[in-house]
């Protein structure tokens, strides 16, 4: 993990495994007061179409820089936000900010870009989630088709009727649905046929080991083939080097993201990245 953090622009506070209740309350209070301040920022990681090398979109990833503790990993504070109920305000802010930023890039000459937003199961299950999406799209001017919602497999295992309904409504408006960390949840894959899902994001734990472990490579290949049979787009997460990219292309994976191209960048740096990595149409 230390090696991973070193390659990113952020160094994360170590959650040290023995988080006490007091620590949780302390962090939740600190997070509440960070909402609406520059301590919280969205960073954007480019998503690349493998066949063309074109940037097709970005995943929004939230960053929190605590004034004393420094950067805290979302893997650590998102669960805190979920347990304290702050996830609703935090999630709404992420959604609105991501739509605003994406609409800004689109007006800066990158009209095809889409943005992917991670949505916590708690946030998705709230009955005002659809209204929140509507508001974020309306206030930003971002077309629904440029927004992708990333959900985890575990969400799709429960409460099927309500979830099917919400997914159908979102899909009918043009919002795309991606399954994040695909392959890590225990799942009855039947949900892939029942639900309006557009993309599978192959979990980075398989992708990162695929060139050194034939079994991981086999899993990645099988997921790609299954996804293709179901007419889903495949995105590989955690692409860190050229050999991995070559294999993914051979297997017919559609898109990728990872340190091979770029870590998540602050919004202005992401716009610079777009400018320097998009061939100008002369
Ligand atoms: P995720 O959605 O699966 O995001 C991918 C994670 O992998 C990100 O970590 C990203 O920085 C990291 N990553 C990308 N490329 C590479 C690579 O090539 N190598 C390695 N080692 N890592 C790579 P991050 O930003 O720390 O986020 C961790 C998790 O926190 C996310 O996993 C997501 O589940 C959650 N998260 C982040 N932002 C949000 C948010 O706005 N809302 C919610 N609900 N969850 C979020
Ligand atoms: Mg994600
Ligand atoms: Mg993931
Ligand atoms: Mg994840």
C-alpha cells in the first residue's frame, strides 16, 4: 500500500486498523465541518478507450485534506460518512460538483466527455436519489447521457424491486450505470440480465496481478468475454503498465483507467491533461 500511495500525488493517513468509537466520532465531526470547505475536493481520473487511446471520460474521486491529519483516504472516510449519515450531504455535493465540472470541460471543447460518480448504496437507496440526479443535471446543464453512476454489486443483491425501478428510471433518462469493483462481490450474476446495467468495471485487484498470475489473467479474460456476451462495456481499473494494457487489448476490453495514464487529478490539472492529450483537429 505504501508503494501505491507513493505513486499517487496524495499521501494518505493510515487508518491503523484499530479505529475506536472516539476516533470515529472525532472524524465524523471533522468531516461534517469540512463539508462545503476547500478541505474537500473532487479529483478526476481519465478513462481511456483502449482501441483509440482517446480520453472518453473521467471518474470523480473525492479527496479530503484534514488540516492536521493531512490527506485521508476515501476508503477510510466514506465508511465514516456512511455510519454517521453524512454520506447524503457529501454524496449530493459530489454529484453536483462532478456534473458542474464535466459540463465545464464540455464547453471547453471536450464535448464528448462523460463523468462517472461513485454512489454509496445508502445514498442510492434514499427515496430522493432520483430527484437529486435531476437537480444536479438541471443546475449544471450536463446532459443525462454524460453522467454515469457507479454502484457496487452488493447493492444489486438486495431490495430488488425498488432498485430495478430506480435503475430503469435512470436508464430511460439516459444516465448510464456501471458496476464498480466487479468480481469482488459474492453475486448471483442473474442480476446483470435483470437490471439496466451498461458497464462493468473489472476490479483492480485482478487487473494489477494479471501479468504475473495466470489465474488472475484468466479471470479478467472470462469477465471480458462474459460482458461481451451480455452487451456490456468493459472497463479495466488499475492499469499500471504497458504489458497489462497489451493483454487487455488482446482480450477485447473496451476501456481502462489507471496509473499507466494518470492518477486522479484536481479539476484544473485534469483540464490541462485533456488539452495536452487530445489530438487537435487541425
Ligand atoms: P473505486 O471507485 O474503485 O476507485 C478506484 C480507486 O483506485 C481510487 O482510489 C483510485 O485512485 C485508485 N486507482 C486508480 N488507478 C489506480 C492504479 O493504477 N493503481 C492503484 N493502485 N490504484 C489506482 P481512491 O480515490 O482512494 O478511492 C477509493 C474508493 O473510495 C473508491 O474505489 C470508491 O469506492 C470510494 N470513493 C471515492 N470517491 C468517492 C465518492 O465521491 N463517493 C463514494 N460514495 N465513494 C467514493
Ligand atoms: Mg469507482
Ligand atoms: Mg473500483
Ligand atoms: Mg471501491
